[in-house]
C-alpha cells in the first residue's frame, strides 16, 4: 500500500487481520472492526486490491508458511515449557520449522528475558512475504500482449491460462495462471495489464468479489457473551464446575470429537459426533454429556467462536451453564483445553477419520486421561482430585493455578 501524505501507515499485521477476516467470509465492515480500523480504511484496502485477496502461501516449492493460529499455539506451548519436538508434534510441522520459528520470533524484553511472541513472529513473516517480486507478465511483454489480446476478445482468465498451455505446448515462457491475470487487472499499482480490461470480463466488475468457501461463516454467532465478562472466580480454579471445550478435527475437517475439560481438576469428557459436527449435533451431545453431571459441576463453559456453537443459548438453557466465548485466534484463553487436546492426540491421530471411534472407546480414552497423574495436581489424578472436591466441597484441596 502506497504511503499517503498525512496518513499514518498501519502495520502489516493489522492489514493481515483484516484480510484474514475477509477470507473467512466476514463483511468488509466486520473485518475492519476485527482488525481495529475504521470501515473507511477497510473499504480503501479492499478497493486498492480490487477485491483480490493477498496470497496465504509462499511461492510453490518454498516452505509453507505458519498461520497466526499456529504461531499462537507455539507461543502457548513454549510458555508451558515444551521442547521443540513436542511443539512440532502438536502443531503438526517438522521440528526444524519450530527451531527456525523460535529463532525468528524470540525477542529480548526489558526484563532481559528472551521470549517468543506470536505477534513478533507474524510481523516478521509478513514483512518477508511482502517483498516485491516482478511477475511473469511484468517481465514478459510478449506474454502480456497475448493475454491482453485474448482479454479484449472477452476470454476469461481461466480460459486464457488453459489455452496458452494448448497453443504454446513447448514454450514455458508463454504460460501464466488465471490468478496472476486477475491480480494484474484488479490490484492498483501492479501495472502489468490495463485496469480497464475488467470491462471485458463476464461480470464487468471493477472489484473482484471473493468467493466464499463452503463452511465459512458470515459474521458473528448471535448472542455471544465474551470471555471478558466471565466471573473472576473462574480464573483462580478454587471452585470446580467451570469447563473449557473445543473440537478436535479429523482428516480434512470432515469428522470431529468434542472435548470438555474441567478447569480445576483437568477432568475430561468427550463428545461423540459420529455423523457430523454441526450445531445441532454438538448441542445434542453437549446436553447429553452435561446432564450426567451434578448441578455443582455445571457453572460455566468457555468455547471459541466456532459455528458449531450456534445453538449455545439452547445448550445453556438445557444444562444451566453460562457460556462464554474466547476472542478470535486466542487459544491461550482456554489453555487447559488446548493442553488436553494435545494429550488426546495420542489416541486420536491427526489426519485420521475420527467418526470411526465408538462411544465406549471415547470413554476408555477419557478414563485413561482422568487416571493419569498430573504435575499441577501434585501428581494426583484428575479423577482423584474431582472426588476429593466433591466429597469436601467447603474445604477444597490446594490446586495449582496454572493451565
């Protein structure tokens, strides 16, 4: 984005949050609000790129980029003291990637202690990604002229890209992707193709309308209560009955298992979701699981802003739970659940079909985890700690306050 006199230049991470929101299906105004900028700024950014979303990945053949979510997970796991190999296993990347990431994103703070910060690492990655490289159309005037001629004949960018491969089978210099053509038309300042060529496209739009992916949600879940309004007593873990939850996903996000963990004890339950993990299925499984608990263990539930919790009001009414939602991309706000999901992955491998696991196997895994000694519980098990709290509700045993 060109710098305009009298207008402060906003950081790339801020722009990144805006475009991430657009990519997820938010309206321009909603994405601007998420990024912390005005609606006018969001509209200007959208207009300057002609509605073309910035690329998420580095060029083909290079290493895949870590997402902000992955970097935030790395920050949480690093703060918890996990080694590079364990962090790599949980995040799903090679341990060498973690080593490079920690080296690039670690800074020395005023207390002279080096710490990894996801925001620092993301800003550095954004700067590297924004280094300008001349495109094929900018460096090949013959190709640019051929693409222009075909656009004027009202061929679509996809048709042009495919026909060039057929018409010039032995000439690699005469090949270009349809995405490059779109960006060259719509993005201001690129200059490879005339901007008025958009009139030759079927839509005739001067701005490209991003295509919403299947499953993307539009806007926020109605009636959400933010985690900032959650009672303070939830934080100190002195009273049981405050839960954190999430989904762990299978291959391609097509299957899932719900996880529920009690913050004070680490006691875990799994939600069986064999058919789908939509809002109705999660509601039914959640109500069934929570109804098996005594009222003293049903106070609050904290979840992220996943569309599977669209029916949260009905869940709250049926279970007598107060439900709170984390801020976007803030896994540390339910760190106990994140840690539990990492433990569960020993039994539910990433990239597998999670719908094949029967309810009795989920109960078996929950029993395994609930009877595993925990350091933060002074090596008592979650089951033992929960039993002690229920038997002596007015004199709970001391429990460490870390996730």
